[in-house]
C-alpha cells in the first residue's frame, strides 16, 4: 500500500502542470455548488418559493457543468499520461496494480479538491449571502449558519463525480 501511495504522490508531483488545472476546476466547481446549495437552504432567502426553485435549478445546472468540465479536464489529463501508464505496464505492473495506483491518485485529488472547495465555499459564503440580500433589498444579518445538508449534498455529488471519473480512467 505504501508503494502505491508513494507512486501516486510522485505522479501528482511530476505531473503537477497538468493536475493543477484539473484541481482548480474541481475546487471552483465544488465551491460554487456549495455556496448555491447553502443559499438555497437559508430561511430568509428560501422563504420565497420562486427564489428557492431558482437556486435549486442553479445547483442542478452547476452539477451538469461540473460533470462536463471535470470529465473534459480529466480526459485531457489521461491523454497526456497514456505513455507513462504504458511504461508502468511494460515494467511489469499489472492492470490491477495500475488501477490501484490511479485509485489512490483519484482519492488524493478528490479529497484535496473537496476540502479546498468546501473551505473556500465557507469563506466566500457570507460575501455571497450579503450580496444576495443586497440584490433583494433586504436587511442583512451576519448570523448565517453552516448548512450540514449542503455539506452532505456536496460530498455526495462530487464524491460520485470523482468516482465516475476514476471508473472512466480505468
């Protein structure tokens, strides 16, 4: 297991020029989805049925665009790494071992991206909340709460997306 972890970390370091755009895309997508989902669950905003429906549609659209962007950047990433993966196969690593190494890479990338996206989402959530209330011409209260259902939604949706990209890579 340590060998696969070391290989995965080394691969991430060596291919950081191609992994950075993928991770940035993932972090920004996760951040935007988390903020929109959290805004849709705030009582002051979601009290209006129309606004809540609009935010739910926006969250759904964010999921669709996230899937498209993440699969596109992932396919670009895998095309650049085909030779490297072929070298691993020639050197004697079986398909199971390569899949295990790529699984650890996906787990690391997914974990870092989800933690970074949720962290940035929490940081910018208050700003988005205040801007939203300003647009709606409502009084702002700074006691916005952390939304556990939005966190669970974000973990489930993007965990599934990263799992699907892993299966696509295999």
